[in-house]
């Protein structure tokens, strides 16, 4: 069957039109307010974009670094220790251009888990904790959206993936150079995967699980201190 040029031209035009990529959404800058203070989040996922039933929780993840209001860290710490407290906060989501934004009110929040990326002594990357929670979310357009300002001291004080100090009873942990990414839930523990030098490896081998001994060996109390770029402790995880 013969196809006219006009028909072929229309077919090609349609194909080109369908192949055009969709316009990318403008990046959002998130800030969190609690206790009369605010701080900038590193990012957020799953936050509701429209009003919802306040009795129904939706799940979301907040990517947190340093500089957030202390009530936020206190809430995370209490929930991890099995002592949850009430927590409500407001999150501002503003387009990077500052032209538009949303104000999201979170209530009835419940912590699901907290995750950390790998820590490594040789890394210059930035560390963060990923706070997964469930909360009722109500969103409305911001009347006068403003991009958050980050104080100068928060810019200069970075939380690096190399900033950690591990203590495990009487074990020599000074040669531990890497801790794999891990997560912990409310009232539960975490499994740590450590990389250490050949010299100190035998001491760790005596306590590590094996095919014959799958259970963990009880240790004296320990802790993982998370340090800022100046070496100051910003958080401590009891082990």
C-alpha cells in the first residue's frame, strides 16, 4: 500500500512530540522549625503535598545534619531509647528560586528508624542521618516563601564521614578505619560491620560471629561518638 507524504509527515511529527522529555520539577529547600528555632534539612522524601486526615499518618524520611533545633534531636534520642515523647514540627519547603513554597505541619509523629551512611577515616564526604518517621501532615501554600539562611558557624562546622570514635570495652579500637552503613529502629539495636588493621584483627575475630558461633559475644559497654570537623562530640550512640 502506498503512503502519502502528508501521512508520513504527520507520523514523524507525532513521534517527535511524544519523545520530548517532561519538564523537571524545581528543587526544593527544606527547613524544620521546632521549639521556636529553625534549621536547614539536607533533604526530605515522602512529605505529603496536600492536606490529609490528621488521624492518618503518612511515612516520610528527613535527611538531617547539624544545626537543627535541639527538640528534634531530643525526640530522635528518646524514641531510640524506647522513651518516645510527643513531637510536632513545621517544615517549610521552598523552591530554590524562592518563588513558591509549602508549609507542612507534622503532628502525631512516630519514629520508625534512623539510618547512617558509612563512616570512613579517609573520607572527606559529609555525613548525615536519615530519620524515617510516620506523621500526620497538613500542607498549605506559603504566603510569603523565603529561603532559609544558614548561620556562618554552621557553614564552617561540618559533620564529616571521617568524624567518629569507637569504644568497645577494653578492645583497642584505634585501628578501626571504616564502619559500614547501618540503621536502628526505636528500642532496637544495630549491627556494625567494622574494618580494622591486620594487627588488631585477631582481637576482633575472637568476638565476631562465625558459622559455628552465630550468636554475638557479650561485650563490655561501648559507644560510638560522632564528631564534627573540629573533633568535638556532636552525638553519642551507646552500644
